[in-house]
C-alpha cells in the first residue's frame, strides 16, 4: 500500500506538469524579454521626434542646448550718435533721429552730395525727368520753367562741377512729421550761358568760380519712401 500511494502521487504530478506545459508553453531561448511598463515605448526615441504635450518640460539635453543658446553673447548695440559737432543744428538732428532711427547725419551728407551733383548736371542738360524725382513740386516747377525759357530763347547753359570743397549742415528741424535739413554746399564750378549764335552772354567758360549754395531737403518721417526732396534753394550774399 505504501508503494501504491507513491505511484498515485507520481502520476498526479506528471498530469499536472503536462497541463501547465499546454497552458504556459515551453521556453526555446528566443522569447522576448518581459515588458517593462516604465521603459520608453517604441518610437519615443525615433530620430529625436518626441511628442510632448503642452506644459511638459523638455528633456535634459534639450534644456542644456536652450541654456547654451541663451548664454551666447549678444551683438553689441550701436553707440549713440554724437550730435554736438553739428552746432546749432544738433537739437534738430537729434529730434529727426528719434523720429526716424535710420537717419544719421554722416550718411545724409553723403547722399546730399550725390543729389547736388545730379541736380546741377540735370539742370544744365535740361533733363527735367531726372529733376522731377529729386525736387519738390514747387521747386521742380521753377527749374522746369527756367529750362523751358532757356530752350525757347535758343540759349545753352554750360555748367561743369569741378568739385565740392565743403558740405556742412547749417540747420535742421522736425515740424510735425516733416524733417527739414539745410546744407551749405561750397563748390568750384564753371558756368556760362550762350545765346543761340554761341556767343557768351553770362559767365566765363574758361574760368572756375567758387559757388556757395544753401539747399533745404525735406522728408516725411512716416513715409515708406526713404528719399529726400529739395524744397528750397538760396544763394547767400
């Protein structure tokens, strides 16, 4: 009876082992490891394309890069313009600069020199088209009228700009949104007016002379057009 009981228990153990094998299966060595519920899911690190919900903080690496970018030295600001060398025009120039931060006296003078040469040359040639883009309507009307009168009389103007010896800002002001800057041009020119027969009736085509002009340019600081227009011309005594 003792051995019979042992045989019965052995048969029961074999039966239970076969049942567990059918339910759980057998291990072959190629099974996937157990899933870790706290490990990153597939695709979360796919090329760094991590999708984060609003309010979630960036990974440590991203935060370090962002900190490095913020810590980069910023470009130095441009030094403030010193208007004191312009004397009586300083306050007006500073007011214009505040209304239009792109305005700088040195750059304005350079542009005014180029405009002076163009206007003098265009007037001598009778090029009203070029003058129209540089002059205010009233000034253009006067220049165009003088050119027309000269043409009708058969007269020819000989004008040669030898060079500009000095250009300075005499005055500047901001009236509402209109900026006005007056410059003093000191130049060497050859000027002569010939009649229809070619005879000289004014000036001397063989000699240069010193010419001083006071020209005032104007621009509306609210305008998208960056051009300045000649609004007044004077010849000091």
